[in-house]
C-alpha cells in the first residue's frame, strides 16, 4: 500500500533530544530569522494557537467571525466556545480559498475577526483583505496550518494579519508529530498574548524583571509546546529546503504524468503566491465518481482521500442553524475533491504508478 502521507523524520532528528542546548530559544530565533516573524508562541497544536487567538482578541457572545466553511473544525472552535456567531463565506473555484467579494458582503457592525484559511499553502489576495479589515477595525487571524514556508508576495503566510497560526501535525510539511505556533504581528496585542500564554498570569513580566512576583491576572491556558517536541522541530527546520524541493518534485511530476485528455481541475497558484506544495488536490466530475475512484485506487494499493465536510453542513453546524448559508462553490468542491499522496519519500516509480492507475481508472470509466 502506498500511504497517503509519510513524515520526513529520521534518526538525526532525535539527536537533538540528547544535546545540551536551549531548544526553545534556538527554535524561536531560527523561526523569527527565516520567516521574518516579529513574535511567536510555540503551542501544543494549531488548534491551541487558534484558541489563544480567540482569547487574545476577547471574543464575546454576539461577536461575528467571518471564515470559510471549507476548513477543519478547529478554525472555528475557539470562537464558538466563546459565544461568537460564525459567518461563513464561500470559496473561490480557482484556488479553494475564501472569496474576497463574499467576505465584503458579509461584514457587519458586529464583525470582530476575519479568518482566512491558506488552503494547500495558497493564500487569498491578502492586501485588499487587510486594507478592508483595517478600515473597519476588524482583526485578521490567518489560519496558516497548511502554509508553513509558503508566501504571499514577499511575506510568509501567517505574518500578514494581526496574528497567524501554524500546524506541525504529522501530516504537515514540517512536523514534530503534533504542535503549532501562534505568530503575533500586532504589537498592541502583546501584553494580552503573554498573559494568555502564561496560563492567565503575569509571569512574563516577572521573568523580564518588571515585577518581583507573579499572580493570576486574567484568562489563559496551558498552551506551551514541550521542549522535546521543540527539539524535533528544530531538526525539521534544518531540512525544510530539502522538504520543499522534494514536495515540488512530486507536485511537478504529477502535472507531467496526469493525462491531458482528462483535464484534471486543480487549484491555480496565483502570481502573488509561492506555494509550499502541501497538497496535490484535483476535482472530479461528481461525488459518486470521486468516491468510486478512492475505492478503486485503494484496491490497487494506493491511499487517496477527500477533504473537509463543510462546517455549515456538519451535524453541529446544522444544530446551530448554519445550513442557512448558501455556499455553492464550497459544496461543489467538497464533493468533488480528491487528494493524491505527496511527500518527499515518494519515489518517481510510485508517482508513475499512482498517475497511471488514476488515468486508467478514469479513462476506463468514460
């Protein structure tokens, strides 16, 4: 069986666990330097980072948050837990990210945050979004779970809005098994972020020598990533260029091998965007065809998969009344998408086998 994903981890990563170094400071310094990050907090997961973001901007019942329905549940979870009303925007057929015009239509006086999801390491056009949000005094929180090492123009994803979030889950390009990061780009939020990260205390001020003791001063949580995972992540950072190069190799070879007669529909990488080649998704003609192909590929020893069920059509979403949102492109893409294996250890002959099998199944069914 060709698996859907393999993490690029080897014995050299574990050497970091046994070296007498300050993992935390070395990791933060490397991230800040290489991704041009102002401030960061390494967390137990991207979900934790998003949860922190919702607490930092003090989401309250009745606040509205605009986000895509085509995303993982934790994009929404931190806001919902604090009583926010989710306002779902549709996505673009071109690259599966939020449609800017639909976002504009859905802004109200209650909108407190907009959460663009950088699907497959591709961003929406961020300049007009940030300009609009600033004019309306709305926070922009980037869900860049899939966007580590990808760029919008000259900026790394996650460093453009007020805050950004990364994932280091085992399925991601750079991984420590599980983990995340909150990037803080708005310095006005720093004091609040420190309290939230330090479990609701002013411990950060104590460490800096500003106070002679620390105590409970607000809401927070136990969000910090363990130093063992930081050590592995530091090792992953040392080979991120190799990981990017190899993922691009797989991505480009698929494009060569997939039959032009079929005209596979895949996301367009805009001129303003530099992808990290996190996902190789294509659209098929219908949900029935998609499901049949996943089954037949598995019979041939190839693990492919679909992606998100739209949040507005989930069980919880329906209970909250979110099915009222009309999101035709979200529903179409979620039914027709299939994702092919893409990771550095995928050999050329495996890519050839996957592509030939997919071509044969689809052309045979015409």
